[in-house]
């Protein structure tokens, strides 16, 4: 039986939109839920980075387009984007560390959108996700990128875990799969 639910698919296919709709459906049905999603930041019609947005509405920088000036501190880069690890960790790590309700009886859902290259620069994030995957009180509803290029360790581990249900999101199913995702998450709570 699945303990966690993940969505995968190519960039821009609608994973974040689908996870936001699933989050609303779960909230409406009374499921305790917390977590975060990523959102594009656009200026003048072009993407300049990504922000992390918590379900409670707090926002922090995940990455921005690299500027021409060099900096003294180490930069974590994915393509043209520089990842702001301190901003990401400050916002996300408390959410993940508080997500496992080990002291309470009721399970809850933790939204993690996404577990990808940028987020995986944070070893503290990787450890927190491992803890949630191994725990029994929290259901992760998350997104992972499709396999391409060099495998990402945690992503492949998630994809291959027997207690993880992975939905492959396509243009053909993205508008009809919402109820399947919500039902799978609800079943994990039982």
C-alpha cells in the first residue's frame, strides 16, 4: 500500500497546478495539510527565477537568473539560475521538520513541490525528506522531475520505493487525473 504520492512529468506540463488543485481538494475535505510549492518569477515577460511559496502564503527566493557580477560566496547553479540556499532553507526546513506529527494521532499531508536539482543542493532538505519518507505520520504529496541526463539520487530513490505511488502527468491526462491523485493521497492517510 502506498504511503506517499508523487507527480512526475516534463517541465511546464502542469505538475504544480495539479498539486495546488489537489491541495485545495484535500483541505476542503478536512485533511490537515502544510508544505510548499514553487512558482515562476517573471519580469517583462521573461522568467527571471523561482520562488518558494508556503501553503500559508509566506514567500522566499529559490533562485534568480545569474547576474554578470561575481560574488565571493559559493554559488549553486542550475543552468542560468543561482540557487539562494539560505532563503530556501529558512522557509522550507521548519515546515518539513514540523510536518511529522509523531506526538499526535492524526496523519497529515506535506506538500513538497518540488524535489529537483535546485532543492537537492541542500543536504538539510535531503535529510528532512528522508525522515518524512521513513516516518509514519506524514503523507508526502510531491513532485519530481522526469528522468533525464544524470540521475538525481533522491529522485530515483523516491521513484523506485515500493510505498510510493507515482503519477506520470501528460498533456492527455493532466485535466482528468486530479481525482485519482486526491484519492491516492486520501488512501495513504488510512
